[in-house]
């Protein structure tokens, strides 16, 4: 009896318990390539915002974007921002563009307000964000959707190191 159960478990493991997926046909009649699937999965934005709610002053930024977090899938954004936090030395001095929710944080210990661009994820469990410091201008209302471009730098405050987008500007949302 144990052998029969073990055999059934092995068959289910190898064959899987899900329905068989088939390739989606292209308009030309062929099946999708890996590139087609990757383009589809990375083309969806993190979330869509109403651009009429965007009330902060935006500017045209002529800097070359080296790390673009806008338009990536949520999984790719999570992976990219995690890499930026774990290996910041690989990103120092690079120009970063990101879109998210403006989230200020006041630290009563340092008596400073830290300004962050928070990128929510699909499950609302693992939102990530990066601090930014405006080159000039006013910060938006908390909760506004922003697109910010700035230079990725690291700074020390007390015994800890932090990263921020320095000389940041708000740019038009795409």
C-alpha cells in the first residue's frame, strides 16, 4: 500500500496538479517568443495614477537616466530596489528615476523630516522606497503620486549609512 501511495505522489509531482498551459497565438498565427512574454510582463506599471492629482511643479530633466524604475513590473522593481539597498556601491553616482507615493517621515530623534518615494507592491506586504532630497522647490502633499529623478548617493548619520536621491527634481509622469 505504501508503494502505491508513493508511486501516485511521484506521478503527481512529475506531472503537476495544474491544468496544461498552452502558448498564446500571435496575430500572425505563431506562438509567442520569450522576448514577447518578457515585454508583456515588464510593460505593466506598478500602479496607475490620475495625473490631474499631481500638483507639484515638474521640470524637464536633461540628465541621462541610468537606473529607470518606471514601467518595470512589480517583481522587477522589488528586485532592483533590493539590490540598490544591499549593494549601494554599485549605484553610487548614478541617475535614478522612480515613480511612487510621496511619504514623508519625521524623526523626533534627529529632528529631521525625511522625504521618500514609496513604491507599493501588488500584495501590499513589501513596499519599498528611496529617500530623496529636492534640488529646489516644495515637497508635495503626503500621498501624492510622484515621479522623481536624482543622483544616488550614500551618507552617514550617526553610526548608520543611508542612501538618498540627491539634487532630485519632479518630472512629468509618463
